[in-house]
C-alpha cells in the first residue's frame, strides 16, 4: 500500500519532500483508485501540503494524525501524512472522476461525493477506501502551482498535480481548472 510513502520525517530536506510529492502523485494517479460502495473513482487533481522545519509551508493545516487517514476540514478532504505538533501535512483531493466519466470538480464537491450517504450505525459499505488498481494504466500528469495560494515561500511551488488527458470533460464553471491556460 502507499502508506509507507506518507511517512515524511521532520528532518527531510526540501528537495526530498518535492521528490516524494512527485513519486506519490505518480503512484496515486497510475496505481490507486478510490472505492465507495459500488462506485470507483480515479484521482483527477490533487495538491500537496507539508510543514516542517526544513519545509515551512505555512498554508498547511495543522493536525496530529497517523499516515494514511482521511482528514476532513473546511477546504475539503486530505489523505494525511504522518503528522504531529512539529511536522504535518496531507494531500488535498481537489477533483475525482468516476468510472462512468462523471467529473467531480473542486475539493468541497469531492468531499461531499466521497463522504455523503454513510450509515450512522456503522455500515461500512459507503466508507471510501483507497486500493491498488487491478489493472494499472499510464496516466500522464503535470504539476502546476496550487490554486488560491497567493503568499508564502511556496506560493510558486508546483505542488498541484492533475491528469492531462484530453478526454476529460472539466466542468465549464470550474475556476480552478488546471488545463486552462
């Protein structure tokens, strides 16, 4: 599973953090999918956030969680890195696409799609899970700057990754569309 890559230690160099982001993005897009009940989703757009002494990204929400947890917040839902008071972060799921081709654009829409209709008595059928694809494929991805980050030393860092396929029908009103030039 991808959990071992989500353990970024507090003393990891800035360059190694960026390399880890690249590696995780390639794996998430090419080898993993999200399952919720009968529906399957692929990653379409994600952003990375990580704070430590060597990588002080102050736009990162503080959290104290194990690696590979769902973390919901006011901006959407993250897959968490190993996090404590000194270093923390995660991967914001900005957009997903189901296997019928329906695009869910925007981090709040992705949060609602993934975490709506969950049984209050613990029925696990609709809890989203990330699993390895049975047939991995080659998804071409690119990176760009994160949407809405206009200040801080990482505002120009290319920590946002997206699927470049021309077959994807991004919603026309999606102001954060990474393919818009």
